[in-house]
C-alpha cells in the first residue's frame, strides 16, 4: 500500500485525489505547517531534505513531486483507466503549446 506524506496547503492533495479516482488503497501521514511561519515541520524534513510535499513511499521506493507521483501511480496499474488515458493524451508533445 502506498503511504502519502501529506502537508496541509500543498500539492499533496492532488495525490490523494488521484488515489481516490484510481480506487487504490493508501495511507496518509499527516504533517501540519507551523501556523505562524507556515514552514513545514521537522517530521517532514526527515522524509524530504527540503521539507517538501508530496512524497510517497511504496515499499523501498520514495518518490517526490506530484507530476512524477501521478505518472508512477497511473503506470503501475494493470489496465489503463479513463483518467489515465485523459492525463496522458493531454500531455502529448504534439499538442503542447511549447513545441
């Protein structure tokens, strides 16, 4: 089961949403920002050197950045889902305005 290190007011909400849409089991490790400084807690700095979220753990694998996590979570499925196909077709280099 994937463990999501979630920090309030961060992009880790995207990973939780994705796991719900994929109907995949997950566990949340909640980290709370300091209300005065808005900095991440030291508990998250033990997971990510810069105290950034999201970070997932899947067995020995630790992965950061919401885009990389999304690619990893969708690519590990046995069968593609509508959501996965939508994500990847939207990211086609031929359709990119940057090309």
